[in-house]
C-alpha cells in the first residue's frame, strides 16, 4: 500500500469524476465513496488514514483544508478546463437542479464563473503545493489522449496504475459543454 493519499482537485465541473474513475479503474481504491461521482463530505475523512487511496476534493471554500489526520503525505491531481466551458457546464448543472436548489443562474454567469476560476486558481494551487506534489491535467487533453493522461497518472501519482484500464473509462467526446445532461447521467454522448 502507498504511504500517501491521492486527492483529485479542481473547481466544479472540471472533470474530477472522470479523473477519479480513471484512478479507480486503474487500481487505486477510492477513500471516500465507492462509486461515481466519488463525493464524500470532507468532515467524514477527518481522522482517517487515507494512505493508499484516492479522494475527490472540490473547491467549495474547503478545498484548501486538506483533511487532517494520520495520512502522512498527499499527492494531488488538479484538473484544469477551459474556464468558459466550465462555467457554462456549472450554469447548465445549476439550471437543471433549479427546482431542487431554487437557484436561477443570471445572464452572463458562465463568464463570471470563468473569471472567478482564473482568479482563484493560483492561490488554491499554491496551497496544494505547500502540502504535496501536484500533477496538473487539462480536461480537454485527457479527452483527446486518455492513454497519455493515464501514463502521466502512473508516472506522477500511482505507480501501479493499469494504464489501459484507466484510459478505457474516458468518454469519447470533446471538451465543449454539452447542452444535455447525458454525461452527468452516465449516458454516452448522443443519448445512448
């Protein structure tokens, strides 16, 4: 078992579930939830030894607070995405959840979110780098070349990663925000 934990990080709608799915498919056990989207409350991780597992920590005011406890070391995978497409995806997702959340995105929200991502990124990455090494992956490049991304994950994050298994779980698609929720609902693009 590895003597460190792996945390997949990024701002919402960055591809973190995809990266977690790659790690889990490649042989890194999840530490906070057994299935996608691999989200668990950070407070539920406090005090647990997460060594030898991967967890998903998204920005939400708490990402800079790495769970405390006996885990001796961390390695991070940060997902970047075209900030405007990421903002569009977040707005789409919030709009789909509007009956549940009572949040109605305002016009121009995607561009505003993109600016926020760009402004906050250096500080959050700096905080992560003070804790451990950070591998930055570009969402669009992972989609275009999943095997190359899996090789980077094996080299930088999880040496025993099964590269072919990790690459096989990446959906064939481009990085543009889809108008539907096919990816979020686990359907292949195009509704299949």
